[in-house]
C-alpha cells in the first residue's frame, strides 16, 4: 500500500510542473520522505527499462577517440551526452551512480 501511495505522489508531482518543495507544501507531504521515494521511483523505472539497454564494448580505446560525434545515453529519466573527449573512468562512475538511483 505504501509503495503505491508514494508512486502516485511522485507521478502526480512530475505531471504538476511544481518544484518538489512546492508540491510537498501543497500536498502536506514531508519533503525528506518524498525525496526518498523520488529516488526509489527512478530506480524502479531504471530496473523496468533495463532490459531495453544494450551493452556496447569497443575493441580498443583508440576507436572511441577517433569518433567525431557525440553519444547520447537515455535511461530512467536521465539523458547523458558524451563527447569524444570523455574520460572513460569518469563516464563509468557516472553510469554506476545513475544505475544506483
């Protein structure tokens, strides 16, 4: 029951166009609890869409540097744009962080 209750709140907030703070004030919701459920909701969406993701492994790192384009990664409400100069270690850390949300 509690999970459904909070998911409805998060979805209503996303549709409202309000900031989190304003939504919480208008709906008499404790902000810290709401923020926890926003993070959980993102994790739920990510897990639901994880089967749509495809792992891409380059043969050599030189191939990545030779690309003259950008890569866009969209998952769980996030879009990450990566240029050819990307630090692969930083990108790996960012992707692991997004996966944990």
